[in-house]
């Protein structure tokens, strides 16, 4: 059974149906073996989920394997999804997160996999911009794993606090504490970076 | 900004800013408006929010760049769809699901308590009921029930009104039992 999104006739963009309700419906259809619903869910989630996985997994091929395994489990276990425990989004992210953590435990820690995606022969303006991204990634990479994951889920993937807490098996208070500490560390990192930059400029003028 | 002079609403607004950053779209939806109202009334919170905005801009820029680099993942999407296995048999999966649900139901404390209570009640109901030997019968009807059970091993039939039984009936019965 195909899923049709009812759209507001007054707007080309506003979807009348709640996205979570659509995903709930899609998961129920997937549980019945509906490949069309699966393809829609896959299309909606794959890019952002792949971005999330690539923050943990260095090898692009491995990241793709984890993404594939995540969706394979979605396909096979959609009937086991408990709406009371997880939203569709947090359930899918939880599968991916657990697979990433399993892999990380088997391997030794690596640098942020996204670092390797930077093209070496980019124009100067892009290099400056990439350096800024690089600083952020370095700072995030230095955070403890739980703080990093909380930040990835809430700030980068746009999940709600409840969804992120459910993925990490935490209470919302604990999640907020992790987020606050992560953000404080990042602000301190950039403040010290600017301090160093300021110092180097002063030494150049002397 | 000293926490000492903050009201509880201001304190919560500050916590939200610390955890979720300066962008209202990242704040918990149910607290968004309250937080905005609170910040609107507090110059200190406005200043704090402005200080946090720089980090959020960095995060947003990095997020956009990441998605751009990853692209639409079309090839992987096609690969996943092409290699999608047939879903496992529904009967087996249903059995597993049923087993999991039963287990979940059993481990839930309130149901476990209810189940234990029912089991205890069932055991009590199934135990042979006899008048307590610790407390001797005080009335004729209690004596009748006690004696009838003692002799016959059964409850006193409802049709047998104790008023129609005399002490002699029981003595006769006891004599029969003793082979007298």
C-alpha cells in the first residue's frame, strides 16, 4: 500500500500529516512486507543517518555497511518496534548507534571519519572553511564519547531531547547535562584557539 | 550572570541555552515559548544567548557541509533495495514476538504481583476446606458442619438444613464410622 502525503492546498511545502505519524505508518507497512514504504523511509533517512554513522566509522565502506545493516534490521524487525518506547526516528538511530558502538569497541579509536572527506586540492576559500570545520571536528573528537553522541544527535541530527535520551538509554536531565558539558568544552576550545591566534598576531607585530 | 539572583524560570532558560544552544528550533518544543519570553525580559540572558550563537553557527555550517559531502547516497540506497532479503516467516517472527511480550509481561512488577496474588488465591481455594480444629465449634450449625466434614470428608450439603439434623444423627454416623 503506497503512502500518500496530504498537502495543504495553500502551501507547497507544509505537510499536513505529522512526519512522525507518517513514519509510524511506514514502519507498520514495512512490518507487513511493504517494500514501497521501506524505500520511502530509506530515502528519507539514509543521507542523514550515513552522516551520523560516518562520525564514528572511519572507513567509508564500513560506514555504508553499517547503514545497510541498520536498514536491513529495520526491514526485518519493523514488527518488533514498540511505539511506546521509541519514536520511529529514535528507533532507527538507536539501531545505527548500537552498531557503531559495537564496531568501535572492536576497533581502536580513530579520528573523525569526516576529516578524510576533505578534498586535498580545494580552492583557498574552501580550505579556510574546511579548516574551520576541521577545528570543530577536532574539538568534538576530543569530547568523551557520551557527550559527543549527545551533541551529534541533538545539534547535528536535529533529534528531540526525548528521542536522543531514548537512543542513549538516558533520562532527559542526564542528556541535558552531557550537552551542556559538551558545549562548554567546545566554547573553551574555541576561546583558547582565539587566544592562541591573538598571541601569534601580537608576536608577529613585536 | 550570577545564579543567586535568578528566578526558577530564568534558571531553566539558562539551562536550556547551555544544553541546546541559542537556536529556539533546538530547544524542547514544550518549553520554547516560555524560554523565549523569559529571555525577552532578561538582558543578561540575551547577552548569554548571543555569546552562544557563534558555536551554533559553526555547528550549522559543519552540518550543512557534511550533508553536501555525503550527497544523496543514491547508489547505496539502490544497493540496499536490491539486496533486501525476503522478510522472515511471519509465524516464527510472531512466535518470537509473543514470547518476548509474555516475558515482558511477566517481568513487569505490577503484573507479577497480580499473578502471584492470583496463584496464592488459587492454592488457597484448592486446599481442602475443613473447619479449624484449633477453634472448637461454638454453635450447633458450626458443630454440624465440622462433624459432617470430619465423618464424610465433604461439605455439609446445602439442602441439609442443620435445624433438621439432630445430635443423634451425628452420633449414629460416628458409630457407623467406628463400625459400631
